């Protein structure tokens, strides 16, 4: 019989990945903290993504690591943890945790010598067998840790919120610009099939203005081709403020926290919107369905799946433009009504 795990005083969580996957680890982090409320949790992540978990009340310290840097770390006397939880399959990160942690849980690695040293070697589920959050929760569950909620979480610091308010005021977006709607129109430049056309967003924006004449729109994301921005600029004129490609990650999130509604395709900021618990409408391609990726346990979320969701014929040639503007509008309109009713100008 395997002996029970002593209550750890210090826990290390390592997750070197993209923005969205980092946010999807927050239910696992929260579950560990709720199960061992006296433990101090350190999170190490990608140098440009670890900041996603800053200001979470259950994470004591946030740092960075890469698989390359991990090779040289942890050999000499230094920080030590009672328990290590390592997501992913970078062998160097697992070996680092084995050098610095009394016990380590990770997904089963290719090297059986590493698996033999793990406190728990968790079998990775088949592709698309589980929601992304549930896949990550397999590691805490292997320790007997069950989550109270699968909801994503992101915290904006008070200073960040104040800076966002000042930025909007400086950019001429006053308190009367309601509802405030955020658009995220591009996923990954290498995966354009996951993008809803800018012209569709422009048509949706015109629908919104017909029903909500005081609406204002904020455009988020990385640097965008001018043609995509132009389609929205022509439709909206001064009702559009573009922040795409102009902000750091946490600045973007702080501005997003001011929104009455977020509408976006599947990408990192959409996970952040889920972590902020914003009223939101998210669009998913049939190769990357919302059933596996959308923020779970989020009552303010409308998931718009591609019409070919679940169909075997779905490929990268299947365009997200097959989601109609009418389909998205049916989700947008009631959420804007609810947002304005809950917080009248």
C-alpha cells in the first residue's frame, strides 16, 4: 500500500506553455491551495507567460524557467520544495523538479528511468479525450486533490485597474461609452482558419450600434494586418479604439476587465476573459472545439461552435466564416441587455 502524502509546506508548480494553457492551469493551482491551505505555492512558467498567474491570492511567488535554463538549475544548495507538480513533457523540467522537490507528480515521460523516480506518473489521456482544464487537473487528482470549481481565474491588481481607467479616459473613451465591447479577431497567424473574418466583426458591430447607439469598441490582440483593422475602422470610425499590438499582456487584461462584453475567437486573451468572468461570446473552430477549450463553469459565457462541430469532414480548409453574424448576434444581444441592466450608466 502506498503511504499517504504528508502535508507539504512548500509546493512547486511548473508549467511552461502558452497564455491560454497557463490560464487553464489556474483551477489546478487553486485546488492545491484549497487542499493544503497552509502550503506556500511557487509557480514557474514561461518567461513571457508566467505573469498570467500574478496576483492570484493562493500563489506565493511567481518566477520563470525554460527547459534550456532548467538543465543548469537545482544542482547546488538552494530552494527546495516538499512537492513538485510538473505539467507538460519537457524532460529537463521534470528532472529539475526531481532535483529540488521531495516528491514529484508529472505526466508519464518517455524515459522510464524518470518515471521510476516520480511519486506519481500520470497517464496522459488520448488526444481530445478531455477538456484542457480536466487534463491538467489529472495531476492534482493523482494526489487525492479534487477541485471545488473548474472555473478559470485571473486577477487584475488595483494599480493596473487604475491605469486602465486613466488610459481609457486619455483615449477619449468616457463613462458614457456604454456598452463597452471588446473584440479579439485573430487567433494565431499560422492558423488563419481559426479566425472569424474582420468583415463579420464589422457587421456584428453595426448590429450592436443599431440596438445600442452609445456602444464603443476596443480591439485587442497582437499586431494586425492593416486590412483587418481597416474593415472595422470603416464600419465604426470614432467608435473604435485600437489597442491591438500596442499593449503588454497585463495591460490588455486590465483594459479587458472594464468591458461589458467580450467577443473573440479561440486564443490566449479569450482564456483571460474567461478568467476575468466577463460576459463573453467565444467562437470555436471544429478542429479546436469549445467543448474542449472554452472556459468551464462560466455562467456568463456563450460558446459558439462551428456548424461542422463533431463532423469527421472538418479540416483546416473549413472556414470559421461559416458561423453566421446572425448566430453570434443571438448570443450578443441578451448579454448586452443584461450587462446594462446590471450596471446602468
